[in-house]
C-alpha cells in the first residue's frame, strides 16, 4: 500500500470562520451536558451510546486521510469512559481502553508512519515476557481478566504515544481534540451536581464522597475531572479564538475544580495542580507568556477564593479543609511496601501480571495495585525497570524536542498528569494513556511560502564599439 504524505490541514481564515468554530465548540459542550443529564441510568441508552461512539470512531479512522478525526474520537471516548460507568452501561469494563486502542491503532496503520515508535513499543514489549508466568497460575476467564486489567493500560499508553508522535496536528485540530475531551467531562461534573442535589443526607467526612461523583468511584471521577482541568488550561494556553470562549472556558474550569474538590478524592486535584505547575515552569520562560500566566493564574485564584471556596466550606461545614490538609495516603504506602517486598523476592521477571495481589493482602485489605510504578517492579522485575526507563526517556525526549516554551509546557503538563495518575490510580482509566499521548504531540508547522528571488539585473558596463576594418588605431 502506498501512503501519501500528509498535507497540511487548511486553517480557517477570517473572523467569520473563527467565530463559527468557537460557536460550534460551545454547542458541542452544551450537547454533551444535555445528553448526560437526559440519559437515564440502568437503561440501554448508555450501552447504545457507547457502541455508537466506538463505531463512529472506527469509521472516522478509516475514511479520513487526516488523523485529526481519530484523535477527536479518542478524546471523546476518554471523556466518556467514567460517564458510561456512572450510567451503568452494559459495556465491557475496559471499554475505554479497547476503543482507544482500536481507533488510534487503525489510524496509525492508515498513516503508515512508524519512525518514532521504538520507545513506546519497547515500553510495552518489555512487559510481555512476565505474562507467561501467569499462564499457569490462572485459568480461563480469570487469566484473561488479569492480563487485560494489567496490560491493556500499558498497551494504550504505547498506542497513544505512537499516534500523537507520528501524525502531526494543527493548532485548530488540537483545540478541537481538547473540546472533544472537555465536553463529556462537563457532563460528568453536572451529574455530580445532580447527584448531590438529589441526595437527602450527605455526610462530608475524611473519606471520598461517592455522591459528588455521580454515585460512582470518586477516585476515577476526580481523576477525569483533573484531566478536564488540564485540558481547559492547555486550551487557554494555545490561545482562545475569542473573549467569549475565554470566559466560557474559565467558567468550565471553575466548575471542574469545584466538583473535583467535592468528590473528596484528593488525587484528581493533585494531578491537575502538578500538571499546572510543570507547564507553568516552562511557560514563564517565555517573556510574552509570563505576564499572561501570572495575570490569568491570579484571576482564576481570586475567583476561586471569592466564589468557590467559601461555598464549599459552608456546604461541607469545614470538612473540605480537613480532608485536603490530611497527608494520609489511604493505604497506598502499604501497597507500595508490598510491591517492593515482592520485587526483592522475584527480581528478574517479577511474579507475573496479577499475581502480586496475594502479597498485597498481607499488607492491606485490597489486592489490586494503586501505584503502577511499583506494580511493574513487583510483577515484571528488572524488565519492569527497563520499561519504566523507556517511559521516562520518551517523556523527557518529547519535552526536549518541543521547539517553543509553549509546546514544552503542554508536553510537560500532560506527561506530569500521566505520571501522577499512575502513582495514584494506576491504569484503571484510559485517561493517563491519552494524556501521555498528548504529551508526545507533533505540531504541524505551516509551510513557508517560497519567496521568489529576483533575478540579478545584467551587469551594465561600458558600451562595446565594434571595430571597423581599416580604422585608425
């Protein structure tokens, strides 16, 4: 198959085209909000929504020569994963990872460009030898569940990294991708508000709050809200197409922050804060962006202090301050100790994917890992260490490869979110995989128009007088 080189996407010219884009973006976010509130729980609507989304993503990856539609579909799937779980959709538990891998995998094959795929592929392939250790320990469905639960996340990270590193995207396409992620996350935030209002007795304490998470796991909902915060900040960093869109996005940002805090799951907010700090470190190195960072950050901080925090304190009767000032790790340190202990007993290939749970139960009440890095040590041994080295080499290489402080900031922000997510919630969602893919983003540069060089004028010298025969010398 002959693959044609990707042509640069046409960017809209003129104010009317730009206005149309941001109006459509606001309309899409509004549609996602209405869809989330309208769709009832425990119904077939959420199931069909998930199936239709996957089918649409596959079609977009197949029929468009540009990779951007596949990125839009992957972003939307990433935002919808927690939404489907809140709605109790009758879909595979790992639906988000399956769908993103399939859609972006097809787009990669269609583009046919695998020049930057070595490190992402090595990161995943190094984890495969240890999978053989679990073949004899698990049987039937249990073996399949353990392998998919522990290996689909790393595979999704590798696929997302290969896709975004090898298929360049324009600024407008990146904006659209972020909006496709932000839309369903707005729906999740509104479901949390609806759940809180419908709950008669809510006891805010020193544990996470399922009511503010729409009745689902607060850890995962807070994590996707944290990614929504990062996506909004990156959208504003790229440059909003209008003042209306800027204020709209600031409102969405405050909504995400408020609901993320109300889940009382600290991880999502810490992921967002860490990503923001990493991005700001590179962004303030640009003199033109420095003032925007401080002014914009100061404005959001003041709005939070004046509009959000007092109401949260009143609503929770001061419990929010106690919760977020606590340094308790909710048992994660015990799980980390268990994984390190397993690693020292099985240092070469580890104990195998899914087999570290028995030792974790000796330390804590749950068998599943919350920290992906120590899980890789326990279940993959030295190969896990090499895989981690490939991950961080790729992340650092992406930041160094970025040509401007703004691009470095975006890469660092998404990579930091992924790293922190893997520290807190492992690979339970496809969100860290998509975020890491965005950190490898290749920006499409506009082609420079060839400047026609004027041909040099003929050199003017003294006139040549033809010599006549017989003329006097």
